[in-house]
C-alpha cells in the first residue's frame, strides 16, 4: 500500500492511493487525526458488513461511534479509544458479538495498529439489546511509547 500526499494550497493536500483513487485533506476543516479516527471507525464498520455477508447474514441500521482521549501535549497520541457499535441483524446476539470481536481482535488493521499503545473499550447494542457496555479489550491496554514531536497540520 502506498499513498502520496501533494500540497495544493494553504493547508489543503491531495492524497493519492496506489490504486488511482484520490481525496482532499482540508486542514484545519478536518484534521489529519480526524481522518485517521474516521479511517479507524470505517475499517471496523466495513468488517461489520463483510463478515456477516460471508456467513449469509445481513446487518442493517449500522452505526459506530469512535471517541478518543488524547495526550494534551505533543505528540497528542491516543490514550483511550471507545467504540460504540449499534446495529440490527438476522443473527443471534452471540454471533453479533463474535463479529465485533473478530473485527477488533483480528480483522481491523487500524485498530490493531493502535492496540499496543491505546486502551480500547467497546459497547455493543444489537437488535435494541445492550450486549456489552464499556467492555475493555484485554489486549488493548495501551503503553507509554513516546514517538517524539513532529511538525504537522494543527489537530
């Protein structure tokens, strides 16, 4: 995977993927860290469509909130990440939980990228039933890694 970022003007940049797609990053309208969090949530959300589909199941009314708490001083890394999954499906609750855990623990590469440095919690509401609330991901306990200061778009 490769992405090339080119400066357009002011604090606007174009991102081009090696698959020929592109999008504009418009700082500070949407900061790079907000794009990152959006990508993280989109990754796990797409798993919640793809995994059930492979099992002949359907997910509807899917919504996932991602909320982070960051360091107040640079590098302002994620300290905690909470994911709140809400969806309906034609599967039982245990299967729905397995889909969420499959995404968090195995399939979502963005979550797995931050898992060693970020404490991760999640909540799941399936077919209107609260199945988990503020449950901790055992392997997402965070750490004290400091990647140093960098100069970038304001976040």
